[in-house]
C-alpha cells in the first residue's frame, strides 16, 4: 500500500514505506525500496543465476563478468568496479581516516569499520571485558566476529588449500594464502613498486618509508615498523629460542638465524660474487665484499686513508663505524665482555662466546674427513687444508707455501731477521713466543716435563725425549741378558 504525502506539503519525499517508515521522493525509488522488504528480485543476470532487486545492482554485477573496472587509482595500478571502492582505497595512500569513535578517538577508513567498533567493541575493549563467550569451551572474546571464527574450530569447519595441506578458519585467509602458490601480488607500494600478497603486508611495508614504528615493546622502549619484528624481539626478553641446531646444542630466535648457523656445519656458501667467484655464508658479507669491486672499499692488503672510517691512532681504515668502535678497543685496552667462569675479559661479545666453549667443551665445527672438531669455524677451515693440501699463502722471498697466514709470518722472520720476543732478564730475543717461553725456564728454573720412569724433570720436551732413550736402552739390555740366561 502506497501512502502519499499531502499535496500542499513542500517536502519532496512524498512516498511513505509502511514497513520501515522511510519516505522516498519518487514512485520508482519507492518500488525499488519495497523489494527489499518483499524479497522480490526481478532483474536476472544472463551469465549466471544471480538476481537483483534493482537494475543498478545488475549493471554493477555485469562488470564482474566483463572485467570492466572504470575507476582507476592515480597512485598505483589498481582499478575498481565501484567508485566507492576507489574512494576507500585512496585513503590507504592518503592515510585519511574520516570516521572517528566519539568514545575512544580511534579513527577508521570506512564507515562499516566504525559501526562494527561501536556495536561490538566500544565499551568492551576499553573496559577489558570479553563478553562474547564460547558455549563449548572457556574461551571468551571482545569481538563477536572473533567468536564466530572460533566456533568453526568446534564445528570442524575449515577452508583447505588445494595446493598444500594447510587449513584456514576464514575464506579470506585462504584467498590470501593461495597467492603464495599463484605468485599473485596485487598490492603495490607507490614508493618503491614492491608488490605484496595482502593489503596488511603492504600497510606494514609503508611504515618503512614513513619511518612510523607503531609496534612498541612493553618491556623496553624499543619500537618496530613490522609486527613480526616485535614478535621476534620479544623472544629476547622471554629467552625463547624455538629453532634448535641438529648438529650442536645451539638454539636461535629465528629460522633465518638457524639456517645461517647450519651453513657453518655444512660448509655451504650460497652467496657467490659474480666478479671473482668468491663464496660467502651470508648475503651481508657478500655485499661488503662487493665494495672492493665497486671501489667503495679497498682490499684488506691495500686498505688506505680514502676509506670512510679511519682510526686517528694508527691510521687504519674500516668499512663501518661499528668496526671502528671495536677497533679502538685495541688502543684503549677496553674489554667490556667478561667471562662468568674465569677472570678473562674480551673486546667483543663474539670472542667471549668462542671462549665460553673452552669451559663447556663445545666444539660445534666438525671436520667431514676425520673425527676432529673445533671451537671456531676459522680453525676448521684451516684444518681442512690438511686434507686438501691447499697452501694459499706463499713467501715472496723464496716461494715457499704455507697453509696459514701465521705460519707465513713466522717464516718471513727468517728472511727479515726480526725477533720481536725479547727476554726481560737477558739481552736475548726470539722469532716465536714459545721459544721465549722455553728460554725463560733457564732463568726461572722451571722444569714442567717429568720422566715417567724416574724422578728427573726437564725444561723442554726435547730434553725429555733424549732422556727417555736411556730407559729404552736399559730395557733392551735387560731383555738381551734374560735371553742369554735361558739359552
């Protein structure tokens, strides 16, 4: 039944709906509105079985079949079927949030988000109350939608991926996941053109450009641009290290850190320099190495004053401020990292970690050729030259080859005559530290090497070996005499 307003009234809204008390300005709009109550849908799609209450709804729907998207974003390549969708999308670029909650001042990009917040959250979120309780278990939620998703777990409702074995509680999460398999990344960053599988990951990425760090640690003052980074950071406080190495007892906060560590055991070096074919365990080490080729950094044997960070004490140049800070400790003698087991202290935390293996007995670096294991990766790499026969360090004076730089440096003292280790008691000097150590026993009278057959003691192993021959000759004489008596 149609109720028209009196003709004398100036109000243009003359058609009154008896179902909801709404007034409409024309008979056409009134008829269209009435179908919402009656459920009548006279406009049918010729492509599929969908029907609509209004012709405008059908026209809009037909664009999904034709693929027509007339409303394009001026910031990125995305286009939309409806102008309203474009308007909402543009707010992602402009950061506009026109819909504000009057109770908590929280803002939203879309009116429906504010309505949901007011209907289901506001007053509940702020009080901390979780009034939406599950009837099957003790779980409670502050949002009705969260409870609805939770209930699917009890009913066994799950959206499964046809490509892998993963299941999802919501269809929209499955839709995002399927892009992992298809490679589709429809959300493009307007700043750097990087593409993402979801609008959420794009929003987080934009924080890197704006410098915004909305995710703050509740324990310390640190804040992060990405929620995932905060989650990883929280493991520092909780000391949770869920990723364990199968080769040694070490565990890590992230899977990436574990993967990098495992390369130390396997010897894998996946990052290859395309200029000189040198291989590296980490991509960051390769990036640093590439500066040698680009001229940003000189090789270690030709490093000069033109490098960006130079020590004012010895003119040594390093590639970063952090490296310079660590280097300065060699001049100041600062050793801020102390061993809790003994009195030793170290200039870097990495040196302390290596030292702690002396106490724990941990030797995480295993040789694949023999049963030997080592405290340090560098020691394993040097040891492997025993098996390969590699001697990469050659003497410039006599062409003799050496497996380690230390051995070459010792050898060079033969040519230079350098003897840097001086005795403080007499004027003698030595080419190696252990030669000086052995010499000092002449002055101190120390004899640490004892004979297992008699009480005699010696200052050096060479003297002990000579002495042991006396005992071995005695045994031979005893054996010879006993054989004569028997005969």
